[in-house]
C-alpha cells in the first residue's frame, strides 16, 4: 500500500470482507468515517509530513519486523484529539510496515463501538490491563503512549530494565525531558525512579509544533535508548529492580487493575 492510502497494511481488506458479510454494527461506519477524516486532516495539514523525520525507525530495528503496543488512546469515537492520535498511529504503522495484527491496543475506557472499530482496522486488543508492564522480547517494539500518566512509562521501563531490552524499544509519548523539568528531582527519584535513572541513556526528538494540534500532540517526543549509552551507565543503576508501588505518590495518573475490577474486552485476544 502506498504511504498515505487510508488504513494500516492489511486493514482495508479485512474491513471489506466484513462489509460484504453481516455489515458494520450500528454507528460503526460513522466512527470509521470520522477516523478517515482525521487521517486526511493530518496529511492535508502537513503535520504528518513534518513529523515523519522524527518518527522514522531508529537503528535498533534495522532489518527486523516491528511490533507495536498502544496504551491510553482514549475515546476516539467521541473525542477529536483521540481520533487524531489514532489516525497518527495508523500512519505510523504504515510507514514502519507494521501489519495491524502486530499492534496491540488497550484502554479501559474503550466502548464496545470503539472495540468493534479497532477490530475492523485489524488491530488487536490486549486481554487485560497490564498497567504498562509489557515485556519486550525478540522483536523491536514501538510503544505509543501519547499523554499517558508517568506511572505507565515508569512501569514499562521497570518491566524491561536491562540494556538488551531497552535498546530494542522506542516510546512515543510525553517528553522525558519535560518530566525532568517539571517534576521536583526528589519526587521523580522517589515515585518514578526508572524514568529518573534512564534520562542519561535516552535519545529524544520532539514532534514538531503545529497550531491545529497544539493540545493533541503537545509535549510529545520520540524516545529511544542506544545500547552504547546504556552501557555507560553505572552498574548500580541496573542492580535495583524493585517493582514500583507508588505508596507515597499523591497524583497517580494510572488506572490499576483493582480500580477497574479487572475489566477487559470480550473480544480481546492473547498476544
């Protein structure tokens, strides 16, 4: 599929098969039409073209197929910002040649209609709330986490706290540099210690500013962790592996399993 053609690689064919069958659920067509409009707006505004350089695949994935995990997308059926973020993700999957069935998505706020729309696009839902604790394995993995809470990033880093795993992943989400600037160092080190420790091992490129998407992609950067920078960190950095608990955190920005009653989508599939 040529870059800019609507839909992720493989997603359009699946949608057409379903349309020839029993058809879309009521309202599902409207969700997909609005998503298509958001896709076209990103291309027409020039924002995607300006962002493409920042989101190109870093060297860690050279020659190997990528996977993607998306957290905290939000209610894209009703929220324009979330819809543009999903459209950006679909463009990103297309550019990086990631088939939709290699992209896992989770947000406890998804409606049944939104779950159905994601299925039409060929994306797969995670079976449960991982709280960001997704383990990178052999494939390089892109984590798409725009405007997620700091605890999600911290949990993700903890789960993959080794140079081999961290150098095999890319995070698109809230700027780590911005967190360092806005959060008191003692709070960052106490509550989000893995973010604090990885700062010196991080390369970061901010997405360009655009007046139309000032609230949608503000403070969003691409982060990756070059192996040579990670190997320069002290041995002590890697020795502390305690799972984050956030007992002293006063503004925890995460929905935990116990908070949602272990809710998950009935159509979620195992990865």
